[in-house]
């Protein structure tokens, strides 16, 4: 995902709460609106703590804010899990 935008619903959730970027930044305790803007544009991801803060502020779950990323990660992990946990003696025909 390097040099790709990470699609998300952060702006939609912020707007639904009736907050502007400055208010959200102040409530979350991040330095400026530029951080909120980068997260919403998908040019950077918030760290784990900020993801949980955003979810709490926007009254949602973390995975709901990043549905495409969640789906992609789930698919990749399920595939890896299958490969790793598949019995060695089971061969596909």
C-alpha cells in the first residue's frame, strides 16, 4: 500500500457528528488539523491509539471507518491462515 491512498470513511463520520477538523483535532489531542486532513485523505494512517480515539469520538467501531482496508486485510489473513493451518498431508487434486 505504499504510495496509495487508504480509502476510509473518516470525513463522513466526522461530518455526521457535526464536527469540523479543528474541533476533532482538539478533542483528539492531535497537534493540528493537518493530521486529521491526512487521515481523511488517506495519505497516512492514524496510529492504533488514534484509531481507537477516532472510533470513540465518532461513536463507531474501528473497522467501520476503514471498510476496504478491513476487507483486504481479512482476505489476506484468511488466505495465510489456510496455508499455514492446512494439514501437510492434505493434497488438492
